[in-house]
C-alpha cells in the first residue's frame, strides 16, 4: 500500500553517531507506512536512551525521515522514512486533510447528491448513474461515492432500494441498487417524530440523576420551567 | 447465535493480526454498560416492569387510592407474590393483617391483584397458602381508561360507553349493580344497560371475572411422563408465574364471553366455572387442579350469585395495537396502504390468540378486498388498487421492512415489523436529540450491522471525525444505549491502547427506553401536581359560579390551564409511545 518515492539516499560524513543513526533509520524504514513512535524506538536497548532525541533530530535535518501526527492521538508523533506515505490508520483516510475530517467537502457532496435525487423525485436513480456523475464531475472514486450515499442513508435522508423491474423501477435491471429520497415531499413516508424525544425528559442529559425528591427533580427542573413558559 | 459468530469473526481477525505482531490479547473487564452491568439474558429482562416502572405504578396507586394501599402494592411489586400475612410483615409501614386483607380486597375489586394458591406436594400435610399476585400492567392501564372509553364510544356508541365507564371506575360490577348505579346518575334505563352490556360482552370488551383463587399444580411434581408426549409438544408450557396464574384463572371462551346471560340466574357460577375448567382440562391437559377451590382470605363471590363483569383489558390493548399499526403504516407508507391494513386487521382479528401476536393468519386478496369496500374510506377502491397497496406493503428497502408477507398468493400482516419500526423511530429520535446527528448515524449504522464493530470502522462508516468518535460512543454507552467489549493488548514493543468494540443490543436499548419513558411519565405527573398545587386557590376560586377573574388573576388562570393541558396531553401521547415498548 505504501509507495516508495525515491531510492535510498546514502548516508555520508564521518558522524560519530553514524552507526546508531543507521540503525534507527533501518528500524523506522522497516515500519514502512505505519511509522514508529518514540516509545517504540526506545525499545532498542543497544542505543543509549539519552541519544534518541538527538539522533531523530539529525535524521530529520538530513531529510531522511519525517514526523507525522496521528489523527487519533495528536500528541503521539510517528516517524516515517521519507520514501513512505503514511498509512490510512495514521492520516484517517481520503476524507482527512492534515489529520482533520473534511466535513465541509462531505456536506457539500451530500447536498449535491440530494439535489440530483430531488430532480428525479418521481423515479429512482441507480447507483451506476450516481457513480457516473461523481466520478466525472467531482473526481471521486466509486468507493467514495458509495460512502457518501451510505452516509445519507444513515442520515435517513435517502433510501437504498433494490429494483424489482416494476413501476418506478421500469428502466432499471432487476436487483440493481437504486436510491430515492425519504420524506413526505417525495411521497415516501416519514420517520415518526418521537413522542419521548419531543419532551424535556427525552432530551435531558440528567435523567439518570433526576429523582422525585432529589436535588434534580421534576418540581425544580429548569428544563420544565422553560418548556412551560407561556 | 449468528451475531455471536460474527463477533467472533471480527475479534478473531483482529486477534490474529495482533498475534502475528507478537501481541497478547485478553478481554478486559467492564465491558458491559455501567447502567446495565447486571444485565442478564433471562426472562426478567423481558418483563415489563423496570425500576421506574415500579415507581410509576406505585405513584398511580398513591394518587388514586392513597399511600397505605400503595405500600401494599409496592411490597408485592418488589417482592413478587406473597400471602396476606407476609405482606403485613414485610410492607414498610405498620399495617395490620386485617387492613392488608381489606386493601387486597380493594385491589382485587379493581383488577390490580389476583389471588392464587399452589397445591402442596403429594402427601404433604400442609395447607395451600393463598398468595397474591400484583398485575403490573393493569395498574398502568388505570391511566388509559380514557383511551379504552374512546374505543367503545367510537365502535359501539355512547350508551355502551356509559356502561363501560361504570365498570372502569368500579372495577367489577353485576348487571344489577350497573342498573342500580344508573338510577343515581345517567338514567339510560335497565333495558338499554342490559343491551349495552350484551354488546360489550359480544365484542369482548367486557368479560366475566376470572376465577377468584385458582389452584396451580405443584411444578416440581409435574408428571415427568408428560415429557416428550404429544400434548406437551403441541401446547407450549406457560413460562412466567403470572402467565400460569392468569391462564388458570381465566375461564374458557364460552363462559368468559357468554352469548346468553340472565340476571339473577340460579345456576351457580362456581358450578359453571368448575365444569368449564374441567372441560378445558380434558382438552388441553393444563396444570389447573380442579375441585380444590380453597377457602379464601377474601370472599369475592356475590351473594346473589349474579355474574360479575369487568372490563377486558386484553381486548382494549389489542384494539389500540391495531390502531397504532394503522397509524404507523399511514405515516410510513400512505393513506391507501393504511386502509388496506385496517381491513386486514379486521379480517384476522377474531383469530388472534394473544395480544402480542407476531404475525396474523394468511388472508386472500378477495377477503381483504371484501372488507376494504365495507369501510367508508375504502368504498371506492378498486381491487387493482388494493393489490397495488399490498405490493407496496410487501416491499422492502434500507428504509422500511416489509409490513405484509406474501405466501402463495395469501397475505400475512407482520405485526412485529410494524411495531419494531415505530420503536426504532422512537429510539433514534432520542439518540438524535440527546447526542446529535453524528451519534445518530453511528447508532443507525450499528443497528443495521447488528454485531460488534470496532471504533475506527464506525467512524469510517458514519464519516465522523475519528478522534471524536470514542467520546460520542462512550456517552451513549454510559447511558445504556450501547453495548461495549473492551480488548486489552499487551506485549509487543510498545504500549497499545485497548481496542473497543460496540454494538446496539436491542433488548438492552428497549428496556432502557422503557425505563426512561416510565420515568418521564412519572415526572410529567409530578410536575402537573406541583403546578396545580401552586395555583390551588386560584383554581378553587375560578370554579365558584359568582366569581369572575380579571386582570392579572385572569392571566394566571389562562397560564395554569395551558400548563395543565400541555402536561396532560403530553403524558397521554407519551403513554401511546410507552405501549409500543411495553404492551404491543
Ligand atoms: S424532570 Fe427535568 S431534570 Fe428530570 S429528567 Fe425531566 S427534564 Fe431532566
């Protein structure tokens, strides 16, 4: 998965730490795209513990290794040999820029998706048509398009249906994956509002602490107070 | 079983990967939700009464009958069936044995308690002790009487509604008592009452009271010979004690809902009961022991030997369940589908054996169409349209399951699918409001997957920021909405944090929701009492005929009335949602 960018540069000069540096670099290289943390490097007992920071700095200066912040744990830096690209586990994947999820791009793509389905409100749109559009116009991969569609299904904004070749599926192959909008406007029914969610206790973060005679109680509750303001 | 296998596949894969890197894996402790650490997949999980269910039931009894009665009730709710002596010993405040007996009589009269006894083992000298079983659901039904009343008023008219109201407010009455009651109130007349009662019984809205004190066969000495016998294979043994007691107490259909009934009948109910039970025993080899009606602590028989009637809650819940199904289909599909479903429920209703039926009997298109055109909204529907609606109802998508199943040209209503989708909507709405839309996506993803999934994979699937995902999942887990498995990783060259797997466990979530809904109903009721109490004088004043409130007083009166309306209508609607989880 990790790509080799260029050939190994030769270590040069008569640095007294050359042997240690070489060893460290080999260790980092062996980790490929996953990189190595300082903790992992310090596992090597043949190098004096006090030298690690200096050696790493030196390798960095020479342009032989780079430092990648991990997306899951910003404080945990990973060292990668220059010729490797960081793994998905470190960067977060295609949707991440500098270790942060590109939410605005995702939301933008989702809005475009909904727009297409709105335009075809009275029939279904196949996965192929969707992929065709997003691959050509937005330079997404097929998998990325699928991820966006799946996300909208999870949002309950669109639904995935398999064609049965009848009525609204007339122009599709039987079994083909299709999409359409949910909601009354599209004639597809709506999820119910939720009787419990619409009252203060349904949304209350303190329900576990609320008791009839406790410090948090329905008689003293501020959420109720606000709700009952007329 | 399947999900377990899937879990193992995921875990095994990760373990395999980590082991190849020289790691040691062991499940860490504390993998269950903290709120549900004592969760067990036992029958108790399936029971309707959660902790707040009990508190709410006790609250209902306190409001309607006072605190002494509620003490007895709470004792039974928390400890299970007890004898009257044990109740007076164990109830939290000092209540004499005689007082306990009076309270039990009252609770039996209002159908909240059922007496029974268990046959002593063979050869035992000891006498069977009468025990009292509290009927949790019947207590909760007490706040639903308006709903029951509305069902009867809509279906059978106002006069039947009046007779039913009499039974609801008194618990149990004879025809004579109903007539006597009418003389002091509505004055609809003896003939009308008799006719209405007959209609109510025919529609199964009213039933003859169950046997006052059935004797259950001793389970331990249940004959081993039954095992493997044909009868045992066909008839499923009732599981809970409550089910056993109720099955033993309720008479056979012909006695429970008689077609002909006469006031002051000279025939003894006990005789009828006994014969009927004998018949039923011969038929189904049930565990009722006959001819052993014990002398009761509480005498329930009417001196005139007149038949005593009571509302049949089972039928009301069935009707409300059907109504809810039609509503759900109307919202999630359309009006046409709702009309067809209503007709299907009507066709299949008489053959439903229990309220929580998963699936209806199969029905032909012809019989469904015949029923559709007898209804006002369906009168103009063509068979073609009905068929199209049935197709729509049988369709599945990522959004909706099939509500109707087609088998060899016949159609079956899938009650479970319809109710489940409404439960899902309720739960997801809470997740959305309480934890936000990222959590909503994660929760829906885990519901769809139905198995354990690792944190990062959830973040990838829901497209949520990976570093925020664990916090969101943890919050839902702390509140009992998610199930978690933690795996500690040791060895290797460095520290590797434990990896976490998450899952939506429908049983736990449903129970959690139910408990919170009981809690919320209690809160609404307590707040209403509090609000009314704070404006008690004003409300008293406004009730006086010669007093006109003006200015600030008038404004306060308008406000308190608006609060009362909002709180009680919300409680009413919340109870509809609660029934989805507890009764349907
Ligand atoms: S009464 Fe108030 S504090 Fe208690 S659960 Fe409801 S909203 Fe929360």
